[in-house]
C-alpha cells in the first residue's frame, strides 16, 4: 500500500509550480503593477501590447486571462487618468478659495 504523504511525480514536488505562457504572465504582472497610484499608468500600454500577443498565441485559458487583464486595464486606465486630473486640479482649487 502506497504512502499518501509521498509525492506521486516530479510535477507534484515542483518548487515553481505550473509553467505558464510568458505573454499571459506579463499581462497580469503589468495589470498588478498598474494599480500603483499615479505611477501605474506607465504599465497600462504594456497590458495591451502583451495582451494582443497572448490572445494571438494563447490557448483558451491563457486567452481568457489576457482578455480579463485587458478589460481590467481599461478600468485601471480610467482611474489613473482621474488621479492625474486631480493632481492637476486640486492646487488650482486651493488658489481659488
């Protein structure tokens, strides 16, 4: 009888887990980095650059995750633009008072 604590294959004991496609991983990384207020807007174009590559070359799961990150990137871009606008507008509001 086999011991259930013993790993069944090398895949079960892999230190790094499942290997994922490069473009899909970069898309999600850029989406996470773009959440940084004001500085994150730099990463938004890379979401779409690598997202197109991931959609074109990816399988079903990779394609779905890349499309999800691209949709999130649009929302993040809108929030980032509002933050940049506030950075510009708030000092003007202070002078008017």
